[in-house]
C-alpha cells in the first residue's frame, strides 16, 4: 500500500505538455510526444473532475519531500 496516498493501486496521470496551440509545442521532441499533450482547458477539466470525485492527489514535489 502506498504510504503517501493510502491507495493500493494509485492512478497516475502523465502529460508531456499542457499546450494551448500545437504550434507552441517545442519542436525538438521525441516522436509521438504530442500524443501526451493536453490543452489547458482539458487539463483543468480533468483536475476538477478528479477533485469533485474525491480522488486523493499528490504532486511530484510532494513525492520528493513528503514531510
């Protein structure tokens, strides 16, 4: 069981970028990285859904310093 979240099987969301316009994406990216991009509006909607549905959330910073 994860001591940080109290969950046995945590759900992990990973994004390569939060991008409003595809032309703003960095040009020197690995092939297929754009498949993991999300718009700011979509990202915000996902975070609101997670919060509204009571999922516990941790950040990368929290994992680095759980104190």
